[in-house]
């Protein structure tokens, strides 16, 4: 059903949000071959196909999202991902989206969310992944990109940065964190069973995927 309340985002803001979502999803679709190649060495080999399926679902559903309603929008993205994604990645992204949506809902927004509210929602999602998934930064997982991104976004927002500037800070931190996984031993998930010599110079595909879609969002927000 259509939302009963008036939209919190202007038409221009909704257009920007749609562009950012499409950019993020397209970045994952384009990165799929590399994600698969990395995961064939560090995991089960299905990371690329799983994330691509989720991204393609977002692209297919984007035109029907309630773009003017932040909480419903995030929940709708979660529905797309839940329908299309399986495996561990699907579960973790569902946890992330659900927690972020719950945080936005608790904020009782009466206008478009500001950078601080977006950063806090992102951080809530990251915290939920760590809490329910059991991994932390340094375990060679998606959190090695997500956690630094959340911290950088929060720091930028607290300093008065715009949404675009906070997103750029998050993107830089996510990229740095993802690249750092090349030097990490696996401590969680499938990579924890892979010999260190096999993992050498191979980044965690989940972290690289996060870095890719965060960067795509940041570029779209410029």
C-alpha cells in the first residue's frame, strides 16, 4: 500500500536517493567477476553471485520504492535483498538493513534525515552485524570496511559535515579498511579455514563490496 503520510523528502531529494541506490547496485553488478575471483580463493566462491543477485533486485525494484519516506525506503530495500540473497551475506545484510531502519524509525523523523541521523542509522546496522554475526573489525570480514566507514561518517557528521561530505569520508575509510584485509588472517567465516599463504594479497570480497557501494553512493551524492 502507498504511504499515508506526506513524503519527508522533496522531489529533488528523492531523485538523488534513487540515483545513489542505482549507482550502488550497479557498482556491485560490475564488480561481480572480481568478487567471485577473490572468494574462490578466500571463501566458498558465491559472494559475487549472491551480492549481484541482491543488487539486481534493488535495480529492478527501485522505481517502486517509497523514496520520500526514509524508514519505509530502507525497509523496502531490505525486502528486495531478502527476496534475492541467500547465504551468510543475505543474512548479514538483512540484519544491517533491519537495524538501520529500526534506528531511523525510533528517531521519529518529521523531515528528511540529516547527516548525523544517517550516520547513526548506518552505525546501528554495523553494530547489529557484529552483535549477531559474532565478528569484529580485524576478523577479515565486511566489517573491516563497514566499521571504519561508520566511524568516519559519524565523525564527519558530528563536525557539521553535509551528507555528501560525510559520505565521502565514509567511502575513503571503507576503501582503506577493505584494502587492509589483504594483510589479515581469516578469523571468522570460511576464510578462517584457508591457509595464510593462500590469503596473502587477496582482499576480503565482502569488505571490497562494501567499499564499492559506499563509494558509489558518495560519488552520486556529490
